[in-house]
């Protein structure tokens, strides 16, 4: 299995409990990730209200 899948936030705790990933290795992996914040786009979201909630 590749490292990106092992360190995926959705499964890393499971692998740590099994002893397949250490906290030290995970921390090093996270620290080595590039900062891509500047590549993000600002978005606006409009939510419709739920009529049944308005009645309460």
C-alpha cells in the first residue's frame, strides 16, 4: 500500500492501532506536505431554508 493511503486521515488511526504507522512517522509525513493554501478558490454557498424548521 502506498504511503498516501496509509496516512489518509480517514484510516490513519486504524493503522496506528495496528502498529503499521507510528505517530512520529505520521507527523513527519504531515510536516512534509506542501502548503497549497494559495491554490484554493474562495466560494460562496447559499443554503435554502427548510420550511418545517421555520414553523417551529
